[in-house]
């Protein structure tokens, strides 16, 4: 499902990630997939993938390339 207000999350951490994505990316710019309780994988129109995760130690959303 694409990033939008209607993407369903299951945890508070995923909600914080989705909020970050919606602030920093246009609606429907990314295909999203829930990975873990604190991680969401995003794929852009070119097939590039990145994982956004909630970093408990830093108390913020971070990201890393999806391998």
C-alpha cells in the first residue's frame, strides 16, 4: 500500500514512522510494507528500497538501505 493517511499500522512505533514519511514525502510516492513492530520498508517508483525504523535509544525515526 502507498504512503497515505489510510495506511494501517499496528504499533505506536509504526505510527511515528508513518508520520515521518508523510511529512517528508508526497502522498503515494512510496509503496510501504510493515516489516517489524518498529520498521517499515519503503519502495519508490524506481524500485529503490529503504527501511525506516524507530530507534528506541535515540527516540527518533532513522533509516537504512534495504539489502
